[in-house]
């Protein structure tokens, strides 16, 4: 049981589920083939399994590569590799096996476009973003790409193309990550600084500039979240569509309000509110889009 718990901790299941959620919703927002529609629940479970394995692999590699850094931070010191409960070799074997199996599931049961995107996302997160975190804060920009790719993977899995709907969903999750991640970096600034991570946009740490950036990206989410209605991906011609638009509008106001509060107060408590608020914002908006699907 302890070994199973260690493997689960390597995969960061709570984070992985959130990532795969975006992929599944994006898949459901596509038109899909007749076969997918007939076997919807089977395909959802397969997409969930493949996504969890690939995402879990990326998280595991991150922990193997950052074992020394993790050991320096109270929040991460108990992770399997950092604490010494699991060897680096075992961590790598687990990471490679889960990543390969996840990509195979996506390629075999969906298409190799989705599988290729998943493999690219895994590589970008584990081998570009992860080491870049100690070099420059541009790592957040780089990391936002694999962070948003699950939407494109889900779209490709459903329609076997990189259509405009997939790119709109990619843009939505891409922009969402900046206030979300900067809020996390604000809250954990002391730990991150001790470990040598450079994740905030200002070298001096939490500043007005950082708070202003969270507001800016929250404002950018407004046109992106409305775009699905104007490209015909979602409908606002019925009651469900109107409810969906209202929910998205309120969610955007909620997110902007939290970021404005951070700008005014400049404290950890407000940053934590942005962080938790962003966790609620993402599923609300995506489920609202699904509610109004044409």
C-alpha cells in the first residue's frame, strides 16, 4: 500500500485530474464521429485514462528532476524521490512506462494527432519548462503551453483536426494560467526563492506589477470565453445558452474582482483568494460552455 501511495504521489492525482478534465470537456465540445457518439462513456474513460497516464508521467519526471530542490522546501520534502523512499531509477522507469502507455492509448483508441500532441506536451513540460524555472521567469510563459495543450488534445481526439474551436479552448486555458500560477508563486514565494525558482514576472518578488499582470490576463479571458458563441461552437439562442452566457459573465467578473483585490491589498491572503478562485473559475466556465453546446 505504501508503494502504491508513493506512485500516486508521483502522479499528483489532484492536479492531473484537473488537467484531464479540460481535455475531456474539450472532447465533448467537438462534433465527434458517429462511433464516438455511440460509445461516448467508453471513449471518455479511455481519454481520461490516457490523459492521466501522460500527465502523471510529466509530474513524475518533474519530481525526479527536481528531487534536490523538492527536498529543500517544506511543502515538497515528503515527495517519494525527494525523501529517498523511491530511487531515481525507479522514478524514471515509472515515468517512462506511464507516459508511453498513455500515448499508446490516445493513439490506438483515438488518433495519432492527439497522441503526438500529448507526447509533445509531456516533453515540453518535463524537459523544457522544468529546468527553465531556475533560469528565468519566462518559464511561466513556456509552461503555459503544455498547460493548455490538454484542450487541444481533447479536441484532436474528438475531431482528428486542429480546428478553430480547439485553438479557442487552448487560448482560454493558456491565459487562465497566468493569474492562477502567479497567485501560487506569490503564496509560496519564500519557498520558491529558497529553491532558486524564478516564477514571478518581477525580480523583486510580489509587486504591484505582478498584481497588475493578473488583472490584465483576467481581462483577456473575457473575449476568449465569449469566442465559442461567435464561431458557432456554442449557442446562445435558447434558455441553456443564455444561462451559460450569464454564468461565464459572472465567472469573469468574479475572477477580475479577485485580481483587483490583490492589486489593492498586496498580501498573501488576497493571492490565496486568486489561487482558489481560479480553481473554481476554470470548471465553471468549461461546464457552462458544454451546457450550451450546439
